[in-house]
C-alpha cells in the first residue's frame, strides 16, 4: 500500500487513476491540477509515490519533477505520458523519473509499475 499524489490537469485522468489505485489498496493523499500545485502538495504531503503528467499548464511535469527531486532526492515520481513524447521521456529520466505510465491507462500495467516502484 502506498500513499500517492496525483498530478494531472485532466480531471478525468485523475479520476481514472484514483479508481484503479484505490481498488488496489493504495491511498490517494492528494491531487494537483498543474506542476506548481504538484510541487507545493508534494512538499506538504510527502507522498510515497507521485504520478506526474508531462503536459500541463503553469508548470509542466518535467520542471515539476526537477523541482521535486531537488527538494527530495529520494522522491519516486512516475511520469504520465501521451503518445509521441519520446524526447520528453528522455529528459524525465535525466531529471530522475522512477518510471513511466502511458495514456490511455491500463489497470494491470499501472499496478505493475506502482508495485515495481514501491519495491525499488
């Protein structure tokens, strides 16, 4: 069981992820609607895992990831990517992303990735 922060500007994406994660025994401790909000909530809530959309207004997921890892070297951030974001995925690895989730979400894949990150 992990305490998870969801960072995504799409309410639908957050709702789908929340449903899948809660059904599998994880606790959603917060939601953020953009990278700036995500960094602030990370510092406040100190989640075990954060899911971070790459493309968001105000502050994108890559910059938010960079700021979170700067704040907490042991942060476990899973980047959420849409098709065609290969270059951004390379940057995310450089900035310290733990793993990647692809949209559209697939429940079994999400749970496998969350479990892998918890165990690492």
